[in-house]
C-alpha cells in the first residue's frame, strides 16, 4: 500500500472544505507548523502552514 502526499491551499470561500479541515486541526496535532506574517503598506497578512499525518477520510471534492 503506497501513501500519496496531499497538499491543499485552503481559503475561507470553501465553507464545507474549510469546516472539515478545521475539525481535523481541532482533533489532531500537526507534525509541522510554520506561521508567517507579512506587512505590506497598510495590510497585515498572516499565513499558516500545518502538516498533518494520516488524514483518513479526507475528500477535497
């Protein structure tokens, strides 16, 4: 059995997918996390990258 890595860029405009990922993040600990904050002009942007292992049952569609 081979395991394929998955990478998803998630935005708030995908509510069903966003809720599913929030549930995974609330019930599992990430194996890796990076938080970046960037200030350009008068806009502050924060990006969070969390990597989770073994997210069985995840379907992005």
